[in-house]
C-alpha cells in the first residue's frame, strides 16, 4: 500500500450527508449530518471542519471517492459539484460509486463479521425517492468457486448483483419478495427507505426478512473506503476510476422538470 495515502469520501445523495477521511486504512475522521432540506449551505463548512479536526490540508488528498446516486436530484449534484470545484486542477484520483452498490456491500461487510452461514443470502438495497417510490437493486452472497478459505478456515464468499438498478413502488418490491421468497430469514434489507417505511415493511414482510440496526441502515462513507481498499474488488466494476470531466450523476430516472416537458 502506498505510504501516507490520503483518501476522502463523500455522499450527499440522501438527507444524510457523509464525509470521511482516511490515511491508508486508518480512519482519521468522519462526519454525518442529516439535513431537512439541502446540503448546499453546509457541506463546504463540514469539509473544512473535517480537515481542521484531522490536521490535514486539501492538497494532501490523493484519492476522492464520491457517490453518483441514485437519490435526491439536488443532493446527488451537490457532492459531485463540490469535489469538482475543490479539486479542479489538482493531482487527484477520482473514483465513483453507485450508492445502491455501496449499501449492498455495507450489508455484506456487516454480515461478514458474524459467524452465521451467509451463503445464498439476498440483500435488497433501497433508497427512498419519496411517496413510497424507491431506487433499488438486489444482491446475493455466493461462495467463491475454487478452494478458497479465509483466516478462520471458512469458505470465502462474494457479493453478486442479481437484479440491476430499478425504480419501483415499495408495494411491488414487497410483492416480489413474498412471491419469490421463502420464510427462511435469508433476505436482508438496507437503505434509508427501510428506515423511512419500517412500519409497513415489518407489517408486510416481518416473517420474510431481516433488517439491520437503525445505525447500520443508512449509508456510511466508511463503506466507500472499505470497498476501495478491498483486494477482492480490484477488478470489479463497483469502485470505478474516472476523471473530473466524466464524473456525472446517475439518477436512474428523469427529473420532474424533464418529465413535465413531455
């Protein structure tokens, strides 16, 4: 690993803005701020505070990881615009991550910590788009092919997307889980949509799913860095290197203004 590599990660995709700063694999500092409206009025102040608290300078940062969505149209643009403005003309490596993928890996890493058999577990990543409309994707934990074992002698597992990014009503996803699933508690759900609609989800799917603790339901930028440092993801298309000109939002759907034009 490169000596004293400074990594900055940011998301403003949902109401929860997340920032973290790492030196190699050591966490220097992190911030999570939930906003009722927009992050635009506070995000620069938060970044400045993070740098002051950690004793680091902007020009020391070598790698920037930013969420490209999906989520709030305004929120997604804020993080991307901020990093473009702050790091324009600087010698920085840019990496983009889809927040649904990051949520999937956040669930995967959380499950990896326990001693249960997590093979064939399905993970539903859901981001709220308001009024019970959500962005979602589905992942499955599978055993790697070959004779792979981790340090505990257990078979190594991997996370694989089994249903790509979609926009859907929550009711349709609930129906999908009931129709395709079995009551075996091998389906996990993660994301702010779970937090926002937990009552309905538990009422309809309480026997079909498991959900994480509230503190682990929403995205944490530490997950971005964990994915970046994960040797198993070096050739995976989940942390994608890009540049300042090709760093663009991934909304998954057209904005209301664009829909109104039709």
